[in-house]
């Protein structure tokens, strides 16, 4: 569930992973391909419950495929810690483009980043005046994100917390709750987590849920995981079970995200967005 869409770019294998995952920038980014499910477990991308950022054809650090939908005996946290620990950086270091577009016009306040991964979204929010609580299932990812934040001189603006969102949720209310690419290769109560996210939005605040609408066109069909749920924005809205008079629907749309495939060729990934404002 760890995920984000980008951290500082690097070359070689990580560049290719970035393009597969559909993140912005030269380093690996969020979901389709190996990253579709990262955010769901709490990264940037990606992992709140334990990823964008972020799809899901995950593999063990040694390259062996995992059993479909099942974490190993060490649990999701151990899996994501091993994934993050296998390289110095997974994501490109850049914030999700949807977050930047949808948040730039909002008045800064308190923000909650679910699945912060290596911290690109949380750090961008802090740079733009927000006070941020950023959560992920992976302590390795959180330690790395905190280091990036410290390097940016923003340690006083971001509070990093470890949560498996299937088991615990940050306390407090927030002017912005952001959940980008909360998809997972494992069992995850996504609807319940997003209902918890909605409950954490303060009056007048915004809930932003970005997801993948489909696996990337370059991913072989046999790598698609039937258990990875890629709901439409309206299905996400229905799953929230909100009181209609308490929320304003601002955006429910599917859009195309230009990117490059793993060979560096132009490609399009389909993502979607749900944006709501709490009225009462």
C-alpha cells in the first residue's frame, strides 16, 4: 500500500520501473505494472494499509511471484519494508500531477496523506503551506520520507506515522484528505478505509481519491490480478455511503495520463478521480 508517484529520478532499472508504474519523472512511480497496488498498502503511491502512488504485478524482492492476494507469514509490512529496502529509491520524487492540479487552488490547512511512500506528495504539500500527517505501512519508506523532508527543511510541517490502514487510522480532522492509488495485491478493506478517510474530513474540507481505471496497455494480460479492484469514481462514491446533503460532488471523472512505457515509447494510462467537499 505504499506508493507515490515520484521521487528523485535515477537511471537504469528504476527509470524503467517509473515508466511502467506511470509516475511522473525519471524514477519509478505508481501503479500499473508492479506498482498498481502500492499505494493501497500505504505508500505513495503509494501504502496506507500497509503504495500514488500506487497497481499490481508485484513480486518478491528475490523476483519470485507472490501467491495471488496473499501476503507471506511476515505480513504486508514486512513485504513493503523489503520492497523499499531493495533499492535506495522506488519513486521519482515528484508529487502526483493530479494532487498538484486539484490542490493548488485550495487554502492551506491540515492535510492527511494516506499511503505517503517516500514522501513526495506530503513534502509538496508542506512546501505549499500545509501542515501534513503522512502515513504508510512501511517504516523503511517513512524513514526515507522523513530524511527527504529534513533535507528540504520542512521537518516541522510533516508528521510521519506508521499505520496499516486495515488495522488503524490517524486521529484528528483535516482540511484535505488525499488517497492516491490505494490499490493492493493483497486483501484490503478499501471501501472501509475510504469511509474512514471521509470521516476524517473537516467541515469545508476536501476528500481527494485518485485511482487507476485500467491496467497499463503495455502490461501482459497474464500479469493482471483479478483480485485487484479498479473501481470507477462513481463506484468509489457509492462505496463511501455518504449523506447526500452533507457533501458536494466536485469531480468524478476518468482521464488519460500520458507517459512512457518501459521501452521509452509514448503511452497512455487511464486513471480516475473523485473529489468531494464536506458541507457539514
